């Protein structure tokens, strides 16, 4: 009992003097680090119910601490410039190959259509047609290209001599396409300035080209002279076939007269571009002439390619 009272007395008076030991017993002081740790522990226990991820109420220390943390930037891997350049070149090359493949398919389809046209025109039983003319309502509808393609296919397939005759002085193209010399063409021969042999340019074993030459503002007169001289019927070779590149009907004053030179006619229409009014006017001028048909050029087909190849 005495020991218990003495212990309580010491607990209540921690700084009292002990006479027996002659020693002053002071209470132990907590270090600042221990105190801070206990305080932090107490705050953590008091705020334990808070949901993780939410900001602590009444305390700015966590937010300030997070704001001071520097997160290292993760370097984004970049491809070397050489690799990028190679990829661009490869993509451009692939695109170019696809474009060339499309052009080859279009050229092949064009040759097949020209071959069908030649067969239907020149190689029917008892056919007496020797000349096929390509005309259009206006310039720029593709009649020169179709005339050239037809003449090339006809010369390669038939084995007979073929002459491509340019009868339009609106926009002559054959001299530029075949790099022919200037000054000698159909107009010069009709005016008597050169011989017939001088205007005939052989571009392949079976294909001969006669360019339009320089009309010098006398296109109407030259067409009359061509009709009077009957160039197509008096040539020495009876096996020779003619493809005529004729002037447009609506935008030239001599289109219908030039169209009368051909045994058969094809009216070329730029699909989706030439208006119905112009097509009707062109057909009206060809009313009494031997029109074989109308050819729609550059038409956009919605039929799948694999089906078109079977047609």
C-alpha cells in the first residue's frame, strides 16, 4: 500500500527531489521527429474514412506537395527522317503503280471497243464501207483520240493499209502528236502546193497519216475541193481503209459538209458534259447522212469491273 502511494505521488510530481538517491528525475522529452510522426499518424487515423483520391479538407499540404512533384517527361519515340522519306516514296510509288494499272486497263478497254467498232463497220458480209468518220457537236469531246485509236487497231488487226485523214482545221492535232514537219498537209495539197505523196506520212507498216495542214482561213473552200476531187475514191489501192477526223458540227460552219465525205459516221458525245440541246442539234445536221451510232466518251460506269470485263 505504501509503495502504491509513493508511485502515485511520483506520477503527480515528476520533478520532486528524491532524498534517498539524491537524484532529480525529469520526464523524458520527446524528440521533434517522434512528435511529428505521432501527429502525422493521428491525422491519418482521423482522416482514414475519407475516400482515396479526394482532396483533404482543411489541409493544403498534400496538394502543395503533389504540385511540387516533377514528373519526368516520357520521350515519344520518333522515326528517323530517312524512314519517313522512304515510307512517303513507297506510298507515292504504290499510288503511281495503281494509277498506271488503271490507265492500262482503260487503254485495253478502249482498244477492245475500237476493235468491235471496226468489225461491225468494215468486216460485215458484203460490206462496201471504206471510210469511217468521227465527228462531234463541239470541240474537245475526244473524237481525235478515238479516231487515232480506231485507225491503229484497224491497221494492226486487218493487215490492210489504213490512212488516218485529218479533215478539221479548227484544232489540228496529228502534226503535233506524230511530230510531223510543217508546211505539208491536206490543205497544201488541195491548193496545189505539193504532191499527194508528200502529204502521206507512214507511221507504221500499215498506218499512214495525212495531217490537216494550214487552211489559212479557207476551210470551207478546201472541203468543197476535197469533195470535188474525190480523194477517197480515186486512190490506187482498192484495199485501203480510211479513218476521218472530222470537224465539230455545231461550232464550225463546215462540219456537216465534211461529214458527207465519209461512208459511215460516229457521233462522239462527252458523257455528262455535252448538253442535250447540242446533241440534238448535231443529230439534226446528220439527219440525211449514214450515222452508224452515238459513242458516249468518258462515261462513268457503276458496273463492277469484273462484270465489265465479261461484257
